């Protein structure tokens, strides 16, 4: 649980930087953060849970959360693809 809270705090700071926030549904947010932690343990990086990981670090670089598309997705759609961040 400590890892989850630490990562939530990190992502909350990231969201504030771009003037958006974390998903207000706590269970959804925790589930997504847990998946990020599992991906980091399995693949060595916090790949977005909504992405398919090829296993090629060079190819998968843009899938690390928060991905480079995240601020654009939130601005355009009101949320990122995996819905961890919302407007």
C-alpha cells in the first residue's frame, strides 16, 4: 500500500503541473496505479496499463506513464487514454 500512496502522490504532482487531476474515483485510480506498479516490476518501467507492451524498450518508450501524449489527450478529450488523469 505504501508504494501505491507514493505513486499517487507523484502522479498528483504531475497532474497539478499540467492543470489537471487524478481520476476522482479512488478505486479506479488505485487499480490503475497497481497495474503501473506491476508493469514496472515485470518490465522495468511504468508502462500504461492500457498499452500493449512489445518487450522492446526502444519501441515501448512512449508507453511509459505518464506518456508523452497524456497532456494532449487530457486537453482534447478531458481524460488520458487509461483515464488515470482527467480534466
